[in-house]
């Protein structure tokens, strides 16, 4: 997927752990872990808002678009 969640990077920059951020934003540890490990398929704007407030950052600091290389062969292609 060309959308990358850099939550772990921003958390490291702000020196905040998963448990602390989870408590601040009211998101379960398991759901925060899914976001942090770039496994999420979606994110609510209210969650993004809470994360940005807690980490004092912009959405672009957390979400990145990485263009897929059009010349790279898909894993499923022969």
C-alpha cells in the first residue's frame, strides 16, 4: 500500500511510549499498535486529531504517500 504511517517515528521523536500515548488519546493499546506497525486500513479523523494534539504535530508528520514503482513487477505476476 502506498500510504505509510510514521507514527512510530513521531513517537520516538517526542519520546513517548505506546502506553502513555494510548492513555492520552483514549485508544486501546491493540488499536494503537495496529496503527504504529502500519497495519491499519483506515484511520478516523478524530483519532488523527487526538494523535496530532498529543504529539504536537501535523497529519503530514504521521501519514506519508509513497508512490508505487510502476516498473517493479507485482509479487503475484509471473
